């Protein structure tokens, strides 16, 4: 199908300004032309974009759908065409397949269930109530990653409570299976320790938590010293992240919205 959107305000290629009265030509789902002048074939479906704005699809890099498939439609309605689900479940894999087969929804990147290392009783409880993958040794970890790959997950999700043996096995096996490694910086590690073994860190506060472990734990009596330490380390941390191609999802808006979520239910 050939679709033409005319007279629309379109975002410039450098993302700095809106360009008025642009024409967008889409053929079989691929953008063929954006500009101020275009010939419109007689058989095209024409949409008048006057007074409206056109931008590339947005990406939400950290979502948790849980059991809410209707959220998929809300993402699309708000211009989000790609999401990263960071606590994956089998239902999410099914929804991704349905979208690939024509259902309405964003493209979905799905990480595995959270991987942690717990004792037997706590591990049973965490697995039963929250879907954790409780892994405590290298061999079990390797087999779990292979199974996640077989099921179709795009990445493995590292959680805070993962021991060193499991972390090493998970990250190496994921690399061998061409899977991404995403998630927290484990409690046992600092930013120096992950050494590029993860493709992304799931929260900006994970970076701060890791720096706090490196600092030696701040409190009321040494807050300023900790902030000075963060300032001294920040350039090197940023350089290492870039060098190792490690992305960081800030999730700062989530923190800022906590009060709104509780007190302004209409929003």
C-alpha cells in the first residue's frame, strides 16, 4: 500500500526543529520520501496532516507490562513504537509474536525473568511469588541461559542478588548465545567490576549504588565527601561506559512520579 501524509509539520533529520508543510511517502511500510515537494500517485491513500506534527517513533527503554496487554495499545497511542520489557514472562513472548503477525502494538525487546542467587527457602519464595530465576552455580546458570535463548528472550536480566559464579557463567553464556545482558549492577560489584560484560544498566541509581560501594557507604556525616567522590569519578565512569558500549536507562521520571502515582490518581 502507498500512503502519503501531506501538509504536516515534520521533525528535521537533526532533531532540532519542526519543518512546516512537509510530505511523507510510505510504501509497504517503508518511508520512501520526506520533503516539501512530492508527486502524489492517484492510487495513494492521502492523509492531510495540516496542524499536526510528525516525529519518529519513541522508545521506552524500561517497562514492566506484567499481565496488562492493554498497555501495548496505550504505548502506540502515545507514539511509542519500541519498548524494552525488562522482566519478561511467557505471555510477553506470545504478545510479541502476535504483534509480529499483525496485531496492534509496539516492537518488543524482551529480557528474561530476573536472575538472582538466593538460599533454598528464600529462592523458592522469590521464584513462586515474583518469578525470579534462582541460580547459584555455573552449570545451572549456563543451562538456564540456553533455555531462555530457546524460549526466544532477547536478553538475560541480571538482578542485584546474584553471586559471582553465576554472574560470570550467565554473562559468558549469553555472549556465546548472542544474547544481550541487561539489568542491575550486582551488590557484590562496583562499576569497575562489570567491565563491559553488561550491555546496559537498568537504572541510573544502580551506577550511584555501585559508586557508593566503592566509596564505602555514605551517611549523614559524610554526604558531602560522597558527592565529591562521585564528581571525581563521574568522568572516568562515563568514559568506561562509552568505551564498553554500555547503555544506562535513567528511569528518573519514575522516581519523580512516585508521589503523583499515590496522590493524583486521576493522572
